[in-house]
C-alpha cells in the first residue's frame, strides 16, 4: 500500500510543485499524492495539480459555516484514507473536524525560524525579519495544532540574511529551502524515520 498524502493549498502552489518535481525525479517512491484540496478554484496550485494528473477538490468556503467547510475537508481526507496532510500556502486555519481526526498527521511549512515571526504570511514575514535586523532566517516544518504556528517543530533549516536582501529576495532563499526539505521530511515519515535527524 502506498503512503498517501493530500496537499492543501490556496496560492501559487510552490510547495506542491516541489512534491511533483520530487515525485517525477523518483524521490518519492512509495508515496502517492492522492489529491489537492483548495478553497480557491482558480489558484496556481490547482492548475499545477491538474497539469500533473493530481485530482483537485475545490471546496467553496463562502456558502457554508466554517464547521461545515472543515467537515467537508475532513470527509475528503477520510475518503482518500490519507496518512499525512501537507499544508503549503493554505490560507485557512484548520478547524476541529480536521485537527481532531488527523491529530499528529498534519504538517505545515512556515517561512521563518519559529517561534520567531509566527502568525504572519508570505512577504509580511520576510519584511518583519528584515525590519528586526535579523542576520539569519529560514523555514520551519511543524505539526499543525489549534495553536497557530505553535505545533511541535519537525525540522528547521537556516539561511543567511544579506544586508542587501529585500523581502522578495529573502522569500526566494527561504522557498529554496522549502522546496528541498519539505519532500524529504515527508519521505522520512513515510519510511518510519525521524525527520528531525535530517
């Protein structure tokens, strides 16, 4: 039986593409990307998933309550019998139906060295790093809990902040780390290994 993952994304699909690329290079042997779940029908992630032959499930949050939306996400994940839920640019906070059902099996990647700069998103995080005068930044892969960006840290990787960095250039550096390490963490979990040793 393959190790099944579902990817949740609302944005451009940079993290999703890193999994697609790793799969196509043969680096995710034994792992099946069974679906993408998104709350944005026309986002880049949905386009990338369709182009790669991955099923896309658009669940519209607008006409329903948050609990109903979260239950629909949980039901979809349950239908596919996923082993791991992988968040990548997913712009909604997961609710109890998902958190309870998949406790300990939900990962997110955050573009800073948590606990620093928790709670922010995208360029705002990188600008905050620059504004604080930090000399290093990086990415954190962590378990998802009801505490925003507060779950157990699985892996952190660092990058130097240069004096001439902008939010955009720092984002590029951090995303390069995400692309390299996020698939490796999932591969380690699928093989029963501790990703904290990577």
